[in-house]
């Protein structure tokens, strides 16, 4: 079986969040189970691009509205990722430093999707299945069936669409319909949602199967999906939630190349302390206090807007007894709130605004607790990485967090859960963490050892995806 994954991100070529981690790992684990899984993403100007060797495998041209564009497809030569990675290069459109955030993102991802369909159409042996990820690839299942240039050969290829995040749909106005490649617009209703062309909605309507990145998220989407609730409900028969795994080879405290101090379950106490000391030294924090970290996009979805007030409240409640470290970037006003807080509380709060893969690994290793107060969390990888590094998650019980973290008050529980995304609930959860740290260090140590042994590797999920593929072959 040959599967082509199509996405906007694939770690380490391009990552803005969990999507990149999943697309960089799942195909590797699928290959180990037999199927040939390949990945295609846009050719951005990232470090990885310049560090690897590439060969040209295809060239073609298509239209974006009236504009004729030329694209080329290059392939990574040395199988660095454990699967074939292809990049689509479209001069002036995709070859930028950032993945998203440009005013012409609609045009960029439309051209990408058109080029992918055009390229696949030129394959001698077609893939057995196309697996699309998130709205940047959401029009592909439609184009395979109704694109005039593609449908003759491609309409019978099954498609799977995975929803990593339904907060973003990629919607654009019908006045831009000319940007679509020539297609049968008598099926316009498949593209439409609330009088716009909505790639996420189109994928939900036209993909052969839909998956979400946790079972809990699939349930929630029927009642809370940024306006697509009724569609998720309508398509429930072809939908399934498959919990993400983690790449245990990359996220491994015993071998992580980003860490100076490695550790295992047997050495977690001393290993974590050394990483914590390194982290606290960098940010001027006291390594003898409990260290609570947050890593993520500074957006309302992650409840990052509550961080500043929550940290201030917690530090006031436990003066000299708790430290926080925050890594992330996103909305300017949230970043500014955090910067303003950090100055007067600098002995208790460290802030790094930006994206830094290396620092994130040190934080998973050096933190005692990882805070995730998310309002929405499709799966959440931070809590899974935390568990692997013996870091206790403090999470709001939502989406994938609810599926993966049990409360230490329950039998065999290991984390700290709370119900509301509010300063009050965060404060109460942090107080539990602080008491555990000072009053029950033996229990804390037991939890660390327990969580490090939980198996969240990709093997299981990779099998579930393959079963799903087999069911539609
Ligand atoms: P998202 O909704 O952002 O995809 P996930 O929990 O699924 O959230 O995945 C987040 C991933 O992005 C994790 O690998 C996390 O460590 C990483 N990450 C998020 N923000 C940053 C940052 N500022 N620097 C480094 N890594 C980050």
C-alpha cells in the first residue's frame, strides 16, 4: 500500500506546532508496519532545506486564477526522516521563511494544493490513498473528484482527512473562486459553508474518511467547532478519533541531543534536577522551588491570555515558593502582558517570547510541572512529551488532555486536572502542585517514575490508521 500525506508542516522541515510533529512522525511508523508512506509539503526557506541534499523529480505548471505558475518537486536524497519527503517549490509564493501569516496565504495554499494534484496526476503508479491534514489541504479531496484536469485518473483514489485543529478553516470569499483550478462548479455546495468557500468544510464533506487527533475532540466538535458543529455531526458515520502518538526516538530524555544531562526512569530525580538547574541559571530562577512551565502558541485557544494574571496570583499566594517559565509566541497583546509581568516578578517568572525547539526540550526535561489551561485542545502533545520526561502535567480537562491525563486523586492517576479555564481554577491547581512538591516529595518522585513508563508511542496509532486505510481500499 502506498500513501501520500499532504500537509503544510512536517518536522524537521517545517513546524509551527503539533501538526508538524505528527506529519514528521506518523509516516515513519507507518513505513515500519509495511505501507510505503510519503510526505509532500511546501518548500519554505527553512534551515532544514539548506542542510539537506535534494533531487529534482518533477516539474509542471498550472493556473492560479489568470496567473500561470511553474512549480517543481524536489525529494530529499538520503531518507533522513525514515520516509520520502517531497517539497513543492513555487517561486515567489511558497519559498518564504515563515509557514503561515502572509496576506496571500489563501493563494499560497491554493497553488500548493493545485500543484500537488497536478504532480500526482503525472505519477505512473498512483498512490493507493491520499491523506490530507488540516484546512491547507482540505480542497484536495474535492479536486481529485471534480477538478477537470485531475478527475479522470484521480477520482477513484480514496482520501482521508485529519482534523488537527478545527479553529482554523481557511475560508475565503466566493469572489476569489477564480483562484480554484478548473473544476465542476455544479458541485459548488460541497465547497460552500455560510456563503464562503471553506476548505475545512469541503474536506469534511468530500473526504472518504475523517479522523480527529483524539476521540474526546471528535465528541466535542459536534457541539463546539467554530461554526461547523452541524457538519461534524452530519459526517459522524465516517469519522473516527485516533489519539496522536509521540516520536519516542526524538523525545527521549536518555538520548535527546538538545540536552546536556540525560536521564532514565532510574535516574530521573538527579537528571531532572541538573536540567532544572541549567534552565533556572539561564533565567535567573531559584532551582529549589517548584518550576512550572508553559510552552505554546500565545492564543486564546491555549488560554495564554490567562497566564499573566494566573502567575501573578500564584506568586502572591506562594511568595518565594514557586517559579514559572513561559515559552511561546503569538498574539501581541498577550506577549506584552507577559513582558510587563516578568519585569517586577523576575525572580519568580521567566519569559521567552519566540519559537525555540532546543529550549522547549530543556523545559520538558527541567520542569517539575507543565501547565496547559487550554480552552480547546484537539490532542495536545506537550502533556505527552512532559510524561515522557517525568514532568507532571497540570491540565484543564478538555479534548485530548481529558483523554490522556488522569488526576492523581484517582486510582492510578498521575496529573493535576481542573475544570474551568479561569485564574481561580489555575490558582487552585498550582496550589496542589506546590503542596505536592514541598509536602510529599516521595509521591512526586513516584509520579515521575510512573508517567515516564506510560506508552504513548506511535506504534498503536499508526496501526489504527492503517486499519482505517484498509477499510476503504
Ligand atoms: P498546537 O495546537 O500548537 O499544535 P500541540 O500541543 O499539538 O499544540 O503541539 C505543540 C508543539 O509545538 C509541541 O511540540 C511544542 O513543544 C511546540 N511548541 C509550541 N510553541 C513552541 C515554541 N514557542 N518554541 C518551541 N516549541 C514550541
